C-alpha cells in the first residue's frame, strides 16, 4: 500500500509478484503437498494397527526410564513415596 503513489510500473511489479506468489502457493499446496499428504495418510491408516502398540510400548519404556532417573536424582521423590505408603498403612488400621 505504501507504493500505490509510486507509479504504474512499480504498482504493476508489486501486483505481479503478489499474483505469482499466490498461484505458486496454490500450486504447491494442491499439486505437491496435498498428494504427498494423502499418500502418507493412506500408509498411516494401513500401518496403524501395528504402529500404535509399538509407540505405546516405546513411550511407556521412555517414561519408565525418565521416572527412574528422576527418582535416583531426587531423594525427595522417594521420600514422598514413603510418606504415601505410610499414609496408606495408617488408614488401614
């Protein structure tokens, strides 16, 4: 908008650049990225019954390792666990 008073040559150049950018974005979105995404979606749906259990196992193992390292580095976590167990034992009486 700042170059609207600059003259027809400058404005024409800016409009042409905007149109090229718009059409290039539409072409890349619908012509390249869209078909790739559709194909990946098909492969994901086909492999989903096998992929999800593997990911759940990996994430649970990762969480277990992280929590184990956290428990080793923070004695307060172990102490709070002992407090919770002591409270459970005291409630059982």
